[in-house]
């Protein structure tokens, strides 16, 4: 029942509840994850995944807004979080790459992205409930921590690919775009891990299969993928009109400020990694055309192109802020841009040094 295409055959919600009752931490690595993890997002989504209940509502037999049913939805969500909590606590059930399609699906970027999207949506709902004074079994902070822990279980490449696909999917909905910055922030631990490994890189090895050389090539290749994520999400070059200091769409621009700030924080970490790599290069007698060296140069050149876009946006933002500070028609919340400008200034200072 864990196959993604089984959703058309089984009532997913019922199958998920059965899986929870059968959960055992002694399951085989990979296969155990495949058997249980896909049910997490089903339970968190509540009755939306129940084909049976949806048909009953369509026939007018029940209302999913009935108080008793709504209480059961809450219990269902808690069950999903309980299931995830057990999986995270277990050392025996973990994602694993395999040729078995049931395992491949559970370890894929799509399954991870679908679950992360559900968890972050739940974080928002819990935050609203907390603001109203509701007492909850799981807090928004706890669920956010569980989301980060879940993300860290996957291979870095899967994490990065999941960030891109999830952000693109969230961007299609005006209601869900607010989640994009939280997804982008999941890249930061990935890059920080890369920064901590730089001292073990070997760019000067003529043996491309040496441990240090393979590590450098792997991380530089991963940075290439992260660059693609940034290039896809950093759409600041179309914000301003060349004939005016004002944005083409002020409301849309202000709605993207937090997303842009999250991307800038990731770019800052990228350049910390690039700087540390350059320090290693300066201390090693490099051999031209090693795989690690070539991959790093390609990644570094991409990052420089991204910085050109950022610098152009920084200049436009400075002009906009100067205009709005002396204008009576500035948006009430335009001072949020001061923090963004500080982040941009900090990035440029880091790169300059």
C-alpha cells in the first residue's frame, strides 16, 4: 500500500492508519522506510486523502465540517506526527536508495517534497492556533524542528532537488507562496556541511579517485545544482522598470521580500564556501584540468554571474529606498526593505574581502 500509484486503489487514509498500527522499529532499513514514511503526509493531510469520505460528502451523507469529524481530523494529524516522530527516533528505519520501486518512491525528492510541503503548511496552521491561545500536543517550533530532522536524513543531492521542486510547486499558489522562504532555508545546513568539509578537499591530486579529490568534486557538483536552484528562484532582474526607480508591481515585490532575503542568506553561505575553497587552492600546488578543479571553476563562475544580478538589484533597491524615504506615497511597510539592504551590503562586503 506504500506505492504512490496505489492511491487510486486503496483508501489512503485507512491504509495509513493500518500502517501506523503495524509500525515496528525492527524493520529492514530502506524497506521499512518505504512501508511507513509515505503515510506521514497522508495522515497530516487529514480527510483530504480519504477517497471514501470524499465520495460520502459528494453524496450528501456527511459533512467534513461537522464538529465530530473535525475533531477526528485533528486526531488524524496528530497520528501523522506521532508516526514521523517514531521514524525519526528509530535508528533502524532510514531512507535508502534501491532498485525496488517501493523504496525508490519513499526515498525520492517527490515524496520528501510532498511531506515537507504538508509539514510546513501545518506549521502555519499551528502558529495561528498558538496565537489564539490554543494548547497543542505539537507546537509549530516542534514541527519545524521535525521537518529539519527529516530533511537531514536524505542525501544532500536529494535535499537540494527537493527544495527546487517544492518551491516551484508552492510558487503556483498565492496562498502557499509564504512557505517558500522556509523551504529555501533548508539549503543552509547543506551548505554549512560543505563548508565544514573544505579542509579535506584535494584539488591538486592527479588521482581523481582519491578520497579528497572525490569529496571536492562531489561538493562542487552539488554546488552547481544549488546554483541552478538560486538562478531559478532569484527573479529580481524583472522587478524594476528601467524608466523608473519604482517596481513594476509594488505589492508583488513587497510580497517577495522575505523570499529574496532567504535567497541572499543562501548566497552568502555559498560565497563563504567558495572563499574557503580558494584558500585551499592558494595553499596547494594545483594541477590543471583535474576533475575537482574543473567542477569548482564551473561552479565558481556560475556564482559570479549570480552576484552580478544581485549587485544590480542592490543598486536599484538603494535608489528605491532613497525615493520612498522622501515620498509621501511610500508603502506603510517599506521599512522592511532596510533589513534586506543590510543583508545585501553584508554579502557584498563578504565578497569584497
